[in-house]
């Protein structure tokens, strides 16, 4: 036959207080060890899932930042290539003008100028070809298209948050700047006209790339700033105040010690009653 041990109200109250203090201390110590006040949905479902959503979006923006940074370098490479091509076009124009005023009978001079012109065109082609980053070149023809187009996404959650960088062929040939060869007087005039058009085309593209560069820099800065704001917001929802939790642990230890003392006193009181019954 089993029998139940009856505890006095005083002892039971002190035991409940000790159990409650132990539970609170376990929570405070867990927060100190993890650095978080919300470790799972069981702690606070609303805060947990809200923080997770903010953190996921911050991660997404940081990932997109890598693509924006690559696009920035691609535009910078194209811009640098155009600067070089612009200088080469100026040199080509100077050679063409010199050939125009040269004595046709001086074949040594004219032949040399024609060779210089051909070499300059070769360097224009090389500059256009070399202006690539990660296989993307905004100054060269790609397959059947006039130039490469590069789409840069700023926010995956917003379909309209992107920009399209349009490239154009700036090689010296017919598909690009449309430069030919210097043979006779008529060809020199044609080349001077083609070089003027080439300069205008280069200036227009330089302006376009400058605008794209400004947009990319602004969106890159904004994206990083927004990601930081989201991450801070997420941390504020789930991270624990370690100073506060450390103070809570000390306070709970003091409460636990007092509860244990109270329980000991209650037990001593019961023992005093037992002595009277002997």
C-alpha cells in the first residue's frame, strides 16, 4: 500500500520558487551562451520569422552586390577601352590629314603613313577586344548582335529593379567604326569623314557609360546600406542584451540562494514540531 508524503504549504511554496528561479536562470544562461534571446520559433514565433525574413533579404542583396560590382568593373573596362580608342582615332585622323597634304610623289612618306594608319586600326581592334571583364565585353560584336547587352539586377523581389547595359561594336571594321584603308586622295577624304563619325560615336557611348557608371555606383551603395539596415533590424529582434542577461543571472543566483535558505528554515520548523511529539 502506497502512501503520499504531504508537504507543508510553506515548503511547497519555497520549492515552487526554487523551480521557477532555476527555469529563469536556465533561460538567462542560454541567452548568454548563444547571444540570442530568440533561438527558435518556440521562443517568439513572430520575432523569429520576421527576423529570418529580414536576414534572408539582406543576404540576397549582398549576393546581388557581387553582380553589381562585376558590372561596375565591366563598365569601367569599357570606358577605359573607349578612352584608348578615342586617342587612337585622333592619331588616325592626324595621319590621314598628313597623308592628304603629303606629296603623292614622295612614296616613302606616303607608304609609311599608310602603314601607320593600318597599325593604328590594328590597335583599335586590340583595345576593343581587350576591354572585357569576366568574359563580358561592351565594345565588341557578339555573334549576330551589334554588341553585348548586360542585365544587372538590383533586387530579386522587384522585377523592375534592374538596368540593361547596352554594348556596341567599336572595332575598326565595317561592323564597328567603319574605317577603311588609305589608298588615294578620295579614300583619304572618306576616311576623314569616317573618323569624324567614329569620334562622335565614341563620345556618345562614353556619355552613356558614364551615366551607367553613376547608376551602378548609386545602387551598389544603396543595396549595401539597405542590407545593413535589414541585418541590424533582424539582430535587434533576436539578439540578447548580454549585459542585461548577465545581471539577470546574478540576480537569479541571489534569489536562488535566498529560496534555499527559506526552504532550510521551513524544514527546521518542521523538525521543531517533530521534537515536540517525541
